[in-house]
C-alpha cells in the first residue's frame, strides 16, 4: 500500500485497515513459527504498511489538535 493510497482513506477506513494489518502481522508471526512462509519478506512489508497507516492517523490527530 502506497502513502497516497493511505492518505486517501477516511478516518474509519484507516481504523479498519490498522486492525486488519495488526491481525495479519500476528497471523504471519504464528505462521512463521510453525511453518515456512511462501514469501519471507511479507511480514516486513505488512509491518511497513501498518506503520504508514498509523503515521497517517497520528498526522491527522495532530492537525486536528492544532485547529
């Protein structure tokens, strides 16, 4: 997911996406511990996507607090 895509999401969509990505990070961690992942770079990419979403949430909170 690109930063532009994240910026275009609404606040509610960001919340849902963050929850989905958190769950995916957990699931990939469990899968990596129990079996071999198809793509070993996938957990890193999902964590980066989660960071992008959380950064956008934080950015919007700080912009709203400044008003």
